């Protein structure tokens, strides 16, 4: 099964709205959610010192796991 599309340019806020399961992943990667959730996933990763590629991969895995439930 192909996971739903998750584009790196989408905001953290939109990602959380569409896929609430991603909250734990953002927290694991140290992404600050309160003040910067309008930033894109890539921007937030750079801002908060996370590896953007690993973050996106982990987000996609969490979404896929939820879809498969």
C-alpha cells in the first residue's frame, strides 16, 4: 500500500491536521510545535536541528502504519 502523499513543503500544522499520528514523530525529532507550526517540514527540521530526510521518512512510516491499521 502506498502511503498518502506527504510533501516536504507542507507546513507542520497542516501535516498534524491531516495526520494527527505524526505528533509523536515531530516530538521525537525535537520539532517545536507551538510557535513554528506554520513552517514547512523542511524549514522546521533545519530550524530545530533535525535531519529533514530522516524526519520525512519517519513521518511517512507513521502515516503508513496508521493507514494499515
